[in-house]
């Protein structure tokens, strides 16, 4: 064991010099000899140390990825494409904080890779996961461990989550493609595909890199600002971005962004913009967040890559709501490392405005979008074959009607693309979470088994599924088990799954919280709906219209008849004791995390806000509470601690 420990330290030292500093200390032959000695000792002793380099080669293939719930949420970022938008964001940020002097901001590269979340416990890397929906991702620890830049052990012994971006260096991609039987198109897809490959050995061959940029959760340590956090990450051996600068004015940041964009093509990795962050963590907490992103950071997106190509044809695709969207089929062209064959046109007015015809030479742009956008025809375009909108649904032949700028198929009952998209939405992760169900599966069920409504999913049998192409016994059983499990999803997920117009997951949560039972949601009138914060006329009208449709109600009755029983938020005795009260949570609490405290307040009927105002009823404050606490004192708002909250909810 002493020799094993010595070899592990030595090999990790040599690997760091080779992979991180590009300064090899020994020859490949010497390294390989030591590695082989270590592998033999591990086999003999039956023990593999936590940071042994033998863990990085990739183990046995996984059968599937397991879900992983993050300790701290991974947020999306608000975005701008203009310096004016950046300056406006900075002005709003400083006004929200009532700042007396300019704030300090950090500027970093926005890497174009795949976000990962690393969990260390007692100094050992115990989990790695994809971002997923920000709250739940996929566990990919065996794949993460193949990334040689990431330490398998760190000095810090507390529980911690560290966020980073996994990438494939352009030089590594070029080297890989020289010998690959199937060359990879671009570095971003190469990295994402490697991390989401069930075989860690495939991941290991891609030789991925990672840059860490954030601590999302930490126990036993308080970090006060961006500089302190990055120093902490560096002290623990985590790889950091090669570019971090600090500025206090929009002019300085704009100049640095322009310089970074000029240098973009000289880098050995892909970036698609820059990230601007407020440095002070107390100020970040004071700024809070929206439903989608924190108010303390902003992504500045670089100008998207553009090129020209020819429009060969235009077809009209039918979506979940019946909306017909024109899709341009293009002469294949390389753009941002991808071969582009299709591009979107929003509607017929968009076609006319952009002067697009069959045969037109057009500008196209791709900016991290799966399907690029057509910007318009070139000035001297000579094409003369007009694009004619359909007079009937191109899929089912039903009547077309125009609503605003868009065309819609009126046949919502038996138009295959509509049903397929509705089924896929119903089965999606934030909805009923029916694992392994895809759009392709939906199309199979529709064409082969004549499924024409969502409730038909719950009438599927083992024998029916076995009759489908690609369905063996295990796959059929897995799908049936997933469908059965979906019968008891939380109420908000069930509401979202129904595809009510303008009702996203946040509105679905608001409805579930307010009404608590599906029956109450179904019977709600417009006036009652308008009493819910953030629900306006359009959303309320859409909900009332949806549940007022007799055909929809017939489907809902059949769903419930199949045993679909969403887990309703039924009130327990005393559970509404905080109803009508607004709370703000700030600082570090003795036992509860911030999100746990907010969930507790909401569970007992209270409302949680991200900022202190005259409408705030209580501020729940822990240690190191920042400006929110001071503002509560200034406004004479009652301040409570965690034990007081527990007393309030009995």
C-alpha cells in the first residue's frame, strides 16, 4: 500500500505536468511502466485509492443514466447581443441595489460545451452530473472521471458542488479525426456526445477538458465574492478559465469584449460569448433571481456565424398546437462546424418580408440553434418561383384557418403530427416523465396501433408493443412500467402535461399551489384565476377555454378512468398557517438550506419573495445576512430566525 500511494502521487504529478502545463517530466515509456506497476499492485491488493489514475480509463458500459438531484440549482443566464443591452442591464442592476458607487464585475469566457456539476464529499469526487433542467440532471460519474484535468480528491473535506463546462479542445478534435473511422463534426457535439455515451471508454478516448467557474453549494465554508471563490477553487486543484478580468464600467467591459471577440479564432476551444457577473455575493443575494435566471449575471452573445446557400424547397410542418411552420430545405452548406440542410421561416409574412422564393440565394445564421434561421434573400436574388401557402393541412387534408400571423390545422383530433407532438410533450421530463418515450415512439403508436388521444397510452398492452418494430420484451416492459409509474405524478406536472395554451411549468406550479386539487383547477372560473399572481387575461382565457371544451373533458375523464391520479396538494390541518404572508430568506440558517426554507414556507401557504419591500411580512435571517437584513431594519419589517419559523408552522 505504501508503494501504491507513492505511485499514485507520482503518476498524478506527471499527468498534471503533461495535461495541464504541457511540460512532460518523464517519457511516455517511463510513465507507462509506472502505470503498469500500479495496476498490478491494485490487482494484488484488491484496493484502488480514490485518486488513482487507473480510474480514468473508463469502466464497464452503463445500462442507463440515473437521475441526479442537484443540491444547488444550476441556472440559465439572461442574454444580450448588444453593448446597449449590456449597459442597460448594468444600470438596472445598480438601481436595484441602490448603489452609491460603481460595482465591481467579473468578465469570463462563455464556453461552448456541456455544463456539468461535480460533487465532492470528504475530499473525494463522489458524483458528476449533467445540468438537466437545472434541478435534476443525469449521473455521469464514470464519464466525468475520465477527464484528467479534474482532481479525484481535493483538500476541502466539506460537501460541495462545483459547476464547470466540459469541452473538447480544437487541437484534440483535429488529432482525433486523423485516425477516427467516423470523424466528428465539431468540438461541442463531440464533448456532449462523449459525456452522454453510456460507455465510459468512449468518453476516455475523446480526451475532454473542463473549466470550473462556480460553487453552487458548500458546507462548512462561506465565500464572500467571485475572487475569493476562484482562489478557493484554485487552492483545491480545480481547473479554471484562462480568462478572468475585473471591471467597474460598461465602457471597460465593452472594450474587453471587443478584444476577446477578435481573439476568438486564435483560441484552442470554442466560445460563443462572454459572461458578466456581479462580484460581491451579498449583492448577488440581494438581487435575487427570476424564475429562469439570476439577476446578477448576464451572457453577452457574440455575433452568430452566417453564410449563404440556396433554397431548394419549402414544406409546412404541423406542430402540437396545429400551427403550420414553413421549413426551408437548403443546398447543404457548412456553418459553425455543422452541415446545414434546413432552416426556419416563421410564417408566410416572414417569407414575403425576407423575399424568399424557391431557388433564392439566402443568408442563414446559426447561433447555438439546432435549426438555423434564414435572414433574407441576397440583394440581387433572381429567383421567381413563389412559395404558396397551403390551402389545406399538408398532413391530414383538414381545413386551414389563419389566427394572427399564423396558419393552423383545425383537425386536433386525428392529425397525426399534432397527436405525435402532444404525446411527446405529455411524456416529457417536466410533464409525466415517461422514460424512453420519444417522438419516434409516438409516431409508431399512432401509425401502427391507431392511437389518436393521450388516454390511449394507458390502454397499451405488452402484446401490442411487441408487435412494433424495435420492441423486444425488455423494452416493452420498461415502457409499460414507465407509463404505470406516471399515473401518480405531482399535480403541477400533470397540469403542465395537458398542454394548456400559455401554461408553462411555472404557471402549472402556481395553479397547483393555489387550487391544490385537479378538480378545483378544472372548475376554476376566470375571476378566480385572475386572483393568482402572474396570471393575466390571456392565460386565464386559455385555461377556461381548455376546460370548457367537451372533447377535452371526455379525454380527461378517460385519463382519470385509467387510474391517472395526480398527487394533489391537499391541505392538512394547520398547513395554511402562513397563508397571505410574504417572506424573504437571507443568510445561512442553522439546519435548513435556503431552498428548503422557502419550500417549507410555501408548503404552509406562505409566499417567498427575492427582495425586501413594504409588502414583505417577515424576513427570515441567518448568519452573514447581507443588504436584505439592513433594508428590513430600515423598513421596520419583523425579522425572525429559524427556530421562530418552526414555531410558526408548529
